[in-house]
C-alpha cells in the first residue's frame, strides 16, 4: 500500500526545520518523498533503522527483476496499478520458447532459429519473442548441459533454466552465469540446498509453490537471506487457476502492500494447456492478467504475431496516443527525385501513409512531424501542425539535403496551411496539396512521381 506524506512525517526527526534536505520543512520533504520526488538520503538526521524502514515502505509494490544481460536483457515487474486505465503498465511480459533436451537436434535448431528470426516490424517498432527456456526433461545431465551451451553460443537472448534436479540446474547456471539466467524452480523441497548456491553467484530465481499460500514462507525465507530477485509461480494447473492466482498476487501486492507477493510472475501455457490453440489462448489471457513471463512450447508467425500485438496494445501507455519518432522515413529506397510527403506522428497515420506509398510501389520520403501522437486534422486544430511549425520541421529534418527538388506533398485535410507553409519555407518549396485520405495516394502519387522523373532527365 503506498505510504502517504503524513505517514512519513511521523518518522522524521521533527527538528526545527534545518532545511538541509533542500525543503523548507520536514513535512514538505515528506510529501516530496511520498511522491518519489526526492530520496531518503537527503535528510542527514535519519537513523539507519528509520532509513531502512522508509526504503522498505517506499519500494515499488512489485519488485523490478532483470533477466539476462546487455542489450537484450528483460526487465519485469515494477508495476504500480491493477488496471491499466488507472495509469499504465510499464514492463511487457517476456514471451519465451521452451526447448526440451528430449527434442531432436532439428527441432532444437528450428526453435533457436525462430527466436532469432521471427521478428515483425510494426509501426516503427520490432516485435519479437524474448526468451529461451532450456528444459531438463531427459534425465541425462550431460544432454541438458549441452543444450544450455548450445543456446548460449547461438543466441544472446535471456534464458530461463528449468530443472527439478538441483545439481543439473546449478551446473547449467555455471555455464552461463554471466548471462544472468532465471533459475527455476526453487521449491519448499530444495530451498535449503539452493540458498547457498544462489548466494555464490546471484541470479534471479523462479519460486514455485503448490498453491498461493505455500509461496509465502518461501519468499520470506529468500528475502531473509538477502535474495530478492524473485519471480513467482503459484503452481496453477489450468487457465482458470492461473487467472485466479495471478489476480490474487497482483491485488495483494498493490492493494494490500503484501510484500511476500511483491514480485513479478511466470506462467507456463506450455505445461497447463493441452494443444497449440489452447496454449495460445492461455498465453493471450495471461498477458491481460498480469503475467510477467509466459513460456510456450512452440509458436510460428501465425500464433506469435497476434500475441505480440496484444502485448503491445496492453502495455502501451493509455495516457498518450501511440506515436512514431519525428524524422523523415525512407519507403522503398527513394532517390533524389522521389516524392516527399509530410504527415503527423500518430502511429496509425504514419502506418496508413507509408503502407499506401508502398502499395503504389513508388519510392518516397515520408516526413513525420511530432504532433504529440495526434492525427493530422486533430494536430492542426491543436496548433501542432500549422504552416509555421511544419516549415520549421522541414528545415531541420534534413530532407532538403536528400532530394534535388523542392516539392512537398501535404495532406489534403490541412490544405489551408499551404500559404503559411510556403512563407515559413521562404517560398523555396512548392507545396502540393495531396489527397484527403491515404487511400487517395494510389491515384495521386504516380502523377507527382512522373513529373519529378521528368526533372531528372
Ligand atoms: S533535513 Fe531532515 S530534519 Fe532537516 S528539514 Fe529536512 S527532513 Fe527535516
């Protein structure tokens, strides 16, 4: 439960305001601390005990856990709300692919290839799965370790190492400790044996309980031993249980501030669903229901893409329209005589315009002006797509150095900015009013391209 400023102020020294924290009173400091605007160490008069208590109270309700290392590391947790519309969700779940050491060499190679190659460009982003989960299923430790080595050498994606056999699990960890893998499962049966080994080379760990209640003593014990990079698995056996458990964990962590459940979670549609379609549906439901890592037994482009788009939609900040970066984009390798279009940076607008250009098969530049993610007409009405600001953007984006003509196509819906835009560009550019809808480019763009081609000759 978030701590309030008035709750914090009771813990402060309450001296005559010395202002050493940079605030006029202890109360002002407390209010700022509660909202995350300053840090505990700014008050030099707090005892170590109070500091620790405050840090605990101010910690996010769900701990941030990092799996993997380098550019591809996966960060999960640190969520602040139950419902997305209350604020936003921050860290999208990692989508993982299980690789059993019982699978054939060809299947293992295929799965490694999938994790590397199944990537989808999507409105300025690249959507992809992000984890591999080597699974000790064969009973042959050497086979499992060979699989872990192979995965390590072939990819740099984060890994979830899965083994009920502790010796195999920690031997696998030793192979790739520098890659910060998630070790799974730590249970009530193996926790005593595991704790010293985890402390030897700290790694995030997946804790599995038989049910929700049984997780509590495990996470408390780990925390008491200084192990806090924890991911929870309440051992749900089907989709209904998984939704119930995930919801309970999220509510307990955020509404009640129940620390033993203040960690991200892992779910295994690969183990709890019976076939491919049910697995995809289970994973899809658990994207909505708070899972932080979702492991599938397999996927292809047809089952993975909808999952990734759903994840993108759920984890997009609802407070801001989805936008693409301000710059000029090259569509189909344009040259110095290719048409230049301009639009606003609402992701959907950019996607429609660039797709319409692609359909014409005419290479072109699409200049995208930052308009806080608004569509063209709304941006114009809000004063974010007027002649002056569009002109300033054209000057600074560098498109003038890429083309040998000065003809700029503006969306037909904002034809009225033509005069102001010409003025802003010192009458150096010819402003051409394009169609009102992107679909009109099919007929419009070939005509413009023909005229530009004539300039070339
Ligand atoms: S430094 Fe500490 S004691 Fe001094 S005003 Fe700030 S909060 Fe109060």
